[in-house]
């Protein structure tokens, strides 16, 4: 009986010691440092955000459009599609903070792809791509843009002695303003016939592309210019291939400009067709009147790719 009491006593002491030791370990367990991460799910202009945090007791969201929230997992609806930088700041019980951010793309319409969206205060700048795409052509201004020369090889205008046409830039702003930089030569890429019939050729700087009716000519960009983008319309163009000298391109996207402004190619017809646009490139159809006998009816079209200036 005495031995049993001793054995029970030893077991009790061992259990008590273990429990006390465990409690001490729990009491001295280190806390994880404050950390924050963002998870998001985007559907059109609505974004569901989740704060993946450790040790945070409050959360502050900046959605990048001037709006904010203190919810842990907010749902936010953006007024405009575009690119936004979202910032999450977490605060722990001691007042320490940690932040992280994420860039999101919301409802990227063609207009947003063209301009960079409402948060791109500098606008989005484009230039003619020297590499060209497999769809870049010198075509007839007919209903199907039948090929005259194409696909155009890389740097083709440089091969014609007009490499400067790849330098000019064109900037579109979300609010509708437009700017154009003709760079060092102060000249724009355009049609030779148009220059001779409208200015007598006085402004022509480089006519090395004359075999194709191409040149560069002095041009002063218009101050305070604007542009108009239409996603879908029936676009009527003066063309030698159309009945009565008019051809209609149905259900196409277009770009038009105020005053004397244009993009890419300066000719009598300045409104262009947007065939395709992505975040980094767009392909345009620019019309050309290459015959003095039919001017100002369009005879040809330049289908060229533009790239974003980084």
C-alpha cells in the first residue's frame, strides 16, 4: 500500500510538472509579425478584395480611384474601366502598420486600351512599329483591301530612305485631348500627290518614297487637338472603288481628329479605321489618294501596326 501511494505521488508530480511546463511554453510562444497580402476577383467593373493578413486588427484600403474602405474584405465598383493601383494597410494591436499594393486591370475597353484609362495622367503614346506585323499591307482602297504589296517587311520605310517616319509619336488622353510630335525633322509621313495638289509640294522634305506615292512633309501639330473614337459605325469613304465614288465599311471602329490632325499618315482622308487594338499594339487602316486624276478619291490604303512607346 505504501509503494502504491509512492507510485501515485510520482505520477501526479510528473503530470503536474508537464502541465506547468506546457503552460510556460504557451505563455512564451512568440507572436507572428504583422503581414498583409491582397487577393482579388474581378468581374467587369466590380472587384471583390480579400485581406490576407496576420496580426492585423484594422484594415485600410485605397482603391486607386480616390475611394477607400476600412472593411476587411470589401467589394468595390469602379466608375470607369482602367488600370488601378490598390493599396492595403494593416494595423496590429500595438499600432504597427504594414502595407502592400497590387496593380489591377478593370473592364479594359478599346478606349481604355487606346488611352491608358483615367489614372494615366500622361496619356498613352504610340508610334509606327518598325517591325511590322504579318498583316501590315499596302492595299487598294476597295471593300476588302486587296493586297498591292504585303506583308510588309520589317523596316520597309527605312529601306525606302524614310526611316524617320518611325520616330513620330501620337498621344491619346482619356479625356479626349490629343498631341502629336513630329520630332527633329518637323515633318510628317504622308501622300506625295496630296502634298503637290494642296501645297504645290512646297512642304516636301523627303520624297524618296515617290515610287509608292510617299513622302515626308513639313507639318506643325495643332495645339489643343482632340480625337474621337467610335467603337462601331458604318464609315463612308471617298473611293475610286465605290459606286458614285463612295464606299461604306460597315460596323467598324474609327478614329477621327480635330482641325488638321491625324495619326500615322497625312493625306486628304484623315479619319482612319481601327482594325485591332491590344494593350501594346494597334493596327490602323489609313487612306491615300495616289492618283492626281482621281484626287481626292482614295485609291490605296496603308494598313500598319503601331506600338506603345514605353
